[in-house]
C-alpha cells in the first residue's frame, strides 16, 4: 500500500482537495495521510479543522504555525515555525509521496521541510501566474522543489517545462476544484440562509477581497475604495473573510465596520465548501480578487468583477471583468456584470480549466509512477534557446 500525504493549510485548498481525498481514500492500494496546519487551526479563521473532522478524513498530524500577526515579520516567522513543525511531523510520519497545492507560504514551508527527508512531492496548480502577489514566487519555488506536477491547463504545463522540469513529470489534469463542483450537492436557498444566518432580498453580490501582498502598503486604500463602490451599487452584499496574509486584518476590520452600519451587508467568516459553492449558485455576481472567481465561477455562469493585479497573469474566462482599484472602476464593473446582456453572454460561456475529472488522473499517476531514484533525482530539462540568444 502506497501512503499519500496531503498538506492542507486553509479552507481554500481544502475545498479544492476534497474530491482527491475521497478518491485516495476509496482506493485499496493507497493510504491517505492528512497533514493539517495554518488557518485550519486558528479560531480567528473559524477553526476549519472541524470541517475536516466532520468529513471523516483521518488527520495524521496537526502543525501549528500561525502567529497573531499579519505583518511581514509575522508571515516570515510563521514560515519558520511551519518549517520546524512540518520537519517534526515528517520525522514521525514519512509518506511515500507528499501532495501540496498552489502558492501559499504555509505550503512552501511544508515542501521545503520535506526536501531533506527525500520525500517526493506532487504539486497541484503550478505554472500559473499571480503577478500582484508574493504567491507567484512561492508557487515557482514549490515547482522546483517538486517531482510531479499536475497542471490545470496545457499553457500552465508548458510553463512548468519551461522552468526546466522534465515533460514526463508534468500531467495536464485540469483544475481539481471543478471535480468538487460536480461532486458536491448544493444547499437549497432556504438551507443556505438558515445554516449561515443570512437574509437578503434579490440576488446578492458575493465579495472576497484578499491582500495584494506585493502592494501591501495600499491595502487600506484598496479596501476603502471597494467598500465605497459596494455602497454606491445599492446591491445586497455577502462578504467572506480574506486569507491570513500580510494586511488581512485591516480588511477584516473594515468589513466588520461596514456590516455594522449597512443593513444590506452581511459577513460569513467561513462558509465551508458546500456553503461557498451554494453561495456562488445564488449570487448575482462575484466581486473581489479571489482565485475562485477565475477558476470556479464560470462553472456557475457567474459574472465576476476581478479587482486589481492579484490575479494578473492567469487565464481569465469570458465571465471575468477586470477593473482597477478605484471606486468608479469597481462600480462600473459591478454595473456591467449585473446587466442582463452580460449575464446572458456569461450563461453560454465555457470553463477552460478542465472536465471535472482531475482527481482520477491524479490518482492514476500517483499509483503508476515508480517511487525510486528516477523520481527523486531531477535532471534539468533544457529548453530550446531563442534564436536571438544563440546568435549573440
């Protein structure tokens, strides 16, 4: 039996992982080992480890790493604590293959800690770009620490190869979150509102705005402009909280203050996977800078107003409207997204991130790939040099 370790550090990656976790758990040749850390263990972010427990997945290790600080120093220290915590975890339990996802600093700590233990790493969602966030650098660093790569699109797979990874290590799996949409039964409107203590008249805007970590000094200005645009829109609003990135507490404070003084605005710190997907089903549009607006929203035919640079560089489906940070630009984007003609166009748009069967491809590769020196010893794949460089 091959043991598969999976690192989950936040509600965002857990929602993506769930179909894969169930697929691994159901396979008689694989043993699931879940390493849980980061925001999952934080009361401030809803103690989402409880959702994992309720889903029945066995937790092999819990790694405490977050500090009560969202400053750059706090994030760096959290990375150090994560490196220590995951090292201690891997010293006790060493999986045959370790799965990490995306680009968060907690994921980087887990991947770096696995390196001296010679644990092969399988990375999901490499090759993507988010040019407004430090996540971009972390994602590419995790790619170079990894031995297998599961890319959401062929374009992203080509970028991974361009970074020197052997083509045989790279699989175009599609985005795993689309599997989750296919496999998750959505709540009725009544159950969603009752479960999350929500009430609205008309379709609300679903708002998720994360700190732009390479522009952290502008966080207060950005959230103030967003809130001004939302107020001017006159639409009912449902907020979710941002990730535990530098500057996140400023956003949370402003949201809470806004909700206190605006009857049409409500906030849910953590929807859970089923609740969040259901909320996308019943929203008029999504506003903010979350990757869920780029990857998952098109499957719900949901218009998205994508603000600023955080998602710059990613493939944007036709349902996404890109706007700047100023309130006028955001308000214009909301008005365009909620217009009947745009909503009609979005209804016929397709999602470019796969066919909702990524988990099957990933599990098949995890089972078939030999775990030996050929996997662990990486040889840099030389790409063909551009002609103008060869001539110099």
